[in-house]
């Protein structure tokens, strides 16, 4: 192998890696700008789509109030949640979730229970004691997953509509929790 063949082999071996590095350097900023706009994420078996999860929760909520609730208007998010959603959708989701946690704590105290555990455990106890129904419990579980995804998947874009859907669902859940009372024959 003479020096010309050596240079030729060296250039051909380094051409592809150099081209890839150059393209990545040139497109780094546009690619980084697109990452936060991703609404769903899939990697192997993991698939996260926040909008789809929120729509799923809202589809399972009852559309029409029961006969006893006929005069009660449907759950609407509070105006402050709508204002916050316009400014920061992720913050609006967190705000709505904190209101749910406060409603759960209030229901636990009202039920005469002393539970010093996480919110999931409190809801499990409330369900076992029939203070809340299955729909309320399952809605809580699904909203909890949406909240966790919103908090921990910070590279995903959260939209105003997502925040409003979460606030509406949380308002419904809070309403259900406020209705929850321990059964008369419950042993506490």
C-alpha cells in the first residue's frame, strides 16, 4: 500500500462519520426546537399520549346528571384555572391536581379516618369503605397517571386544551368527593 492508497482509504473511512457529525451540528437547534412540541411519545413498549389519556377520562364521566342532581350544572373548571391554563398549562394541571388532593384530605377527615399515607392509599381506603364509588376511584387513578406524566415528562408540550380538560375532569372528581359520605353502617 503506497501513501496515495492510504490517504484514499482514510478519507473513505472518515467520510460518513464526518458527514453525520456535520448534519447533526447544523440541525441541532431546529431539532431541539421541535422536541417540546411532541404531544405523544413512543419508545419500545412505552407509549404516552396526554391528550388521548385526558379524552379517555372525560369520555367515561357521566354526561347527564342523575335525577337528584338535575338542578346542578355540569362541572366546570374554576375561572382561575382557565386563566392559569392560558399562561402555563402545566401549572394549571398541577393546580387542579392540588385541589383534588385537598378534597381527598377533607373527605378522609370528614369520614373520621386518620390516614397518614399517600393519596393513592387514602383513595383505596375510601373505596374499600364504600365512601366513594368505582367510577370516582377509577377516574382518580387515571387522572393521577395524567398528572404524573405531566410532571415527569417535562419535554412534552402541554396545551391549553389539555389543561382545560384536566381542570374539568378534576372539577368533576372534586364534586364527587364532596358528595362522598361514609355509609351509616360503616365501622371506622
